[in-house]
């Protein structure tokens, strides 16, 4: 992968700017092991964000089900 493609991929994935810079520095210096380590670290951060978004969606779904259930019990009204 060339540097420009790597840079674009980092941007596309939402990689933090400081992490992207460090990853690109490792790429330029040929330190692929350290680059992979940094990529995996950033991947973990992005996965944490993904799971947090999932928890928020679960909470929103719970609220919707609860409110809709109450509306049905009260013939369309809310107590």
C-alpha cells in the first residue's frame, strides 16, 4: 500500500489525527511492526466507540418500546 492510500484509509476509518501521523511516520521509517501495533491500538479505540454507539441504540430502543407499550395501554395517551 502506498503512503497516499494509507493516509486516505486512515481518514476514512476516522483514525485520530495524532494516531494517523504516528502511523504514517512508522510507515515512512519502514517500522512495520510498530505501525501494525499502532493500527491495532487505533482499531481497539474505534471498536470501543462502536460498542458505545450500540449501547446508546439499545437504550433508545428500550425507551421506544416502553413508551409505545404505555401508549397502547392508555389507548394512545401517555400518563
